[in-house]
């Protein structure tokens, strides 16, 4: 397996709207990010991934791009961006940008042209189809944000495809001119000095010919068409072409967001010999607590399922390809609320979860606020929510007669705004995020949970992340060691080992709020273990006996010579 800088890195994701507002308009901005670069450098992260900062009407908070080569007014200017980049680089960090090219905004000039007439030169930049004989949508695909994935346009009496909102029309990747436009835009940013890209739903860009109807879902008018657009027939060809024509010459880092990706496919996408992408964001582990009705259909997570799933991914990409490691981002609820305990054991369980993830093989991603143990939020009224996915779902379910309280229950657990409340910097008004009125309300727990307090407290979640990152930087075993799960059936502990050059790391995480006994595996009995990291005070070394006693959410990692 080759050694690469991005395999040895830790990435920090910034969702700019909610990160830090420097000019008091209630919206995070680029100068706000620049102000906080020392904080990120102090944490030790190597790469910053910036969610979209391009000009956008903000139907989906910047994931609907009006101009790929301009900065959103609310976020600042191109000069602000350039200054930010140079400040990132002068601190020895790197910057990757979001690349959102499955779709653009309907306000992009390409789409404005495209919708004008059927023979407009831009018509085939997008996916237009006539309705069925009865005038209904060309197929039954459901939009990821509720309703049909097709929007009728009166001007030319045809429908256009939008897998996301109707203000996010899908680009037509079958058109070679579209592909060249995208590659030249990528090169333009790389020439400006960016170090790579996170590619938004990039495995949706190749659609199955004929756009067939999806298998109908009981009781629903529309159904998921993902079988016909996720990992489609030309996807490997398109990704390879993008690599060759845009990324390769710059050595750009690429991480591809891929709903519905399997480990087998991921191995292909990230196989270095195939030159497609460096790593993918998979979704299987964040779908384990959803029922057959999708993300809002809540069901309890079984630890065994999580272990089985993450292990499957560790093993599938062990010799070929590379994993990304994440437990939350701007689309997922807060990690500590979802997988840990955000009450009594908030700090301890946040550290335990970080241990589980950061000791694995792959490139870890930290989502803003995760490093201080930020939690989910509960707003009383739907009016206080901003996310289009949440609001569309709420409207659709209310129309279908689902009671308000039931919908809110699901929003509290899964809604994307959980992750989008402003970063909590200190105890001043609006958590120090803004002197204006924040675009989304601050989580009221900021007096207790904030970065200033975390930096000042040596036992905070922040300093624990700092140590985890340092351990990765200083120990090749964390980056390149093999992985094996221990005691797969156990419902209390997530335990695994990493092996490298005659040594191992034994990682043991108690996922429960109870005291518990860990049975030491045979290969470790009577061996000496050096403490690598733990979220509790421990002896620095021990000789393994038959068992180890753990307190709730305790995590320990030992280094052992074999
Ligand atoms: C995935 C992004 O992470 C999400 O925030 C966005 O809504 C969709 N792709 C559409 O761009």
C-alpha cells in the first residue's frame, strides 16, 4: 500500500454559514474562518474541507450553485477567499473545496439558457424529457427532498430532472461539453491553489439510459430511483476522465460522497491503479438506525450491527483503496447525541466515540463542533427550522395527516439542523458566533459547551481530539496498521486491534452507560501493555490478566509488543 499525505491527514469540515460571523449579519463568513485558523492549527488538523462558498440563491445552503467561479456575497469576496487560503497554507494546512456538479442552481446561467428553448445550445446541459402520454412526470422517481424528481417547465412544455430540490436541476453528464466545462472549472480552482475536492453525490452523475420507472413503493406516489442513478453505467469512466483531465496533474486530494456505495464498489472507486478518487464517504453505518421507511423511520441502533458494518469496510479496503472515517457531518445529527450520551456522560462518551473512530484505518473527518462535543438541538416550533429537507418532509407528512409531535420526534433525532446550529465559541451572546441575529438559532447549551471553555480545560473533548491527532501523526501503526475486530458478538464493547511491524494497538471502547468487564483475548494474556490513550486516568502500563474493568463509556488503547 502506497504512503500518501492524505492517508496521514486528519480533515476538519467547515460549514461556513454556521462557523463564525465576522461582520455581524448573522451568517458565518470567510473572514470569520480566517480568524479561527489558529484554533484549528492548535487542534492539529491537516486539511480543511470547506462546504460550498460559491455564489448561490441558498435553496439548499450553497449546494445549489449559481456561479462556480464566484464567492457568495454573504460569505465575503474573492479577495477574502484568497487571503483565507494563503493563511491556511502559511500555517502548513491544506484546503479542499466542495465540488457540487451533479446539479447546479436553476439560477445558473446555463440553466437560464437551457430552459429558453428546445434548440438552445445549452438545452442538453440538463436532463429534459416530455411528460408521459397522460401528461404526468416522465417517471416516478422521488426527489431526495420529497415529491417528484421532475419539474414541469411551461416555456418548453417539458420536465427537467432534479434529484434534489426543484432549484437543483441535474446536469447532463452524457454531454461531453458539460464535462469539459466542469473540468476546466476544477482546473481554475486548482490553479488558484486549492488542494483538492470533496465531491457532492458524485456517484449520481451517470443515469441509466431511458430513465426507467422505479419499483413502486406501497402507499407512495413516487419511489426511490437510486437504482437507476447511483453508481450508474458510465460512472467509472466519468470519474477516471475527471481524474485524468483535471485532478491528476495537480496531485489533488479527492473524497467522493457516494450514497448507496458498497464496499465492493468502493474498492474499485479508490483502487489507486484505476485513478478515479482517493476515498469515498459511504452511508451504510449512518443508515443502521433507519427502518424500511428511510431516514425518518427511527429504529434503535444495535452495537453489533455498527461493529459488523465498520469492520466490513475496514476489511474491504485493507489492501486496495482507502477509507474515510466519519460519524457526523452537516447532513447528519451530532455524533454524541446519536451514538453516545449527551447528558451525564457527554464528555466521556464523546471521547470514547472519537477513540473508536480515530484509531481505525482511514482518513478521519471531524465536523465543526464535534471537537467540543456539541449536541443535537430541539426547537419547539417547525418555524425555527431552516433545512429544506426537514421542511419539505414536515409539510408532506402533515398533509398526509401525521401528527406534529410524531414528526418533531424524528426531526429531533435525525434533522440536519442538529448539525447546523452555530458553532459555540464562548459564553457571550449568541455563543460568540455573531453579534447579529444568527440565521439559525444557537443551541441554548452554549454556556456549558463552548470552545473557550474546552481550550482552557486540559480534560476537555478538544484536548482529547488534539491528542488523538498527535498520536496519528507520530505513529505509523495508526495510519497503516492492519485491523481486526475482537469479540464481534459482544453488545457492550467495540474492541479491535491494529497490527503493524511486530506491534499491536488494542482498542477497547465501552459503548454503554454501565460498568462492564472486558475479557482479555488469549493472545494478550500475560503480555505487557503500554497505555496509548484513554478517556480516564489509568496506570501507564500493565500486565494483562483475564479481565479488565470498565466504567461507563470508558475507552482505553494499549500498545503491545508481540
Ligand atoms: C449532499 C450534501 O452533503 C447535502 O447537504 C446536499 O443537500 C445534497 N448533497 C445535495 O447537494
